[in-house]
C-alpha cells in the first residue's frame, strides 16, 4: 500500500474545529462513499481503495491515508486535493 501523510498547524477555535470535522465527515461519506467513525477528535474512514485517519488537535491536524493498488496511480492528485482542502478549512 502507498501512504499519504500530511500535517498542518491551525488556529481554529473549538467551534470551528467541530464544524470542519462535521463537514469532512459528510464529505467522506457522501462524495467518497467511505464508512466513517469518530473517536473524540479523530475520524477513521475506509472506502474502496483507501483507509485512513484524520486527527484534529487543538493546534494541529494530521492526515494518514493508505491507498490500495487501484488508487496508487492517483496518489499525486489525491495529495493535492487534500492539501487544497486543508488550505481551505484551516
């Protein structure tokens, strides 16, 4: 499996962190068809060809995604999309 690991600092309030978390959860479910579970400030998700976690701490966000063989050729595109999403929400 190929992996994507990204992390960024942020200055979101707890309210905005909660909102960003909910929007991400909905996006993963609706746009990507992923099964999503939440443990405190960590989302765990799994879809066709990928599995990962997003942890949204008080000042830091960390994304870890493992891509299956079918998604591996799209790693660059997927990484850019995630980075754009982080830039938009953080």
